[in-house]
């Protein structure tokens, strides 16, 4: 039985913040869905809940970097929360830990 490597994106906008819950895999096949599937044009803050993300490949990292650059251009922010220890280590290893919500 093959593992499900899809990505589900749920979005909720409140004022100037877009809350996005991701479920599944961020890989070369699904990362374009993330970049093209959300509208960040009229928000200043993007908060990603990664509690249901199973794995992030380099293409997923690139997607977050691209979204961060867009938000930086308009003095906005991007935050990743509920990141599992294994995925957190990927962000720390690549120097992208500034995107992560601080651990309690």
C-alpha cells in the first residue's frame, strides 16, 4: 500500500492575518499548491499550523522562503507553529529557524 503524499490546505482570514493549516507532505509535487493556492496580497501576517505536516522537502522550504520574501516586501510576517521536532530540525539545520514560533 502506497503512502498518501498529498497536501491539504485550509485557510481562514481574520483582519490582516491569514491562518493556514497544512496537512500532508510538502514536496516538489505539492509545494506549488502552497505558493499558488493561497492569497497573501491583502494580509500582513501569515500563520502556518504545521501540526499535521508529515515531511518538508527542499521544495517546501523554498515555498516558505518565497512567501517570506513577499511578506518582507510589505513589512509583514510569516510564522510557523506546531512544528514537529523532526521538521523543526530541518528548519534549524538550513538556517530558517527564524520562521518558527519560539518553543515554550
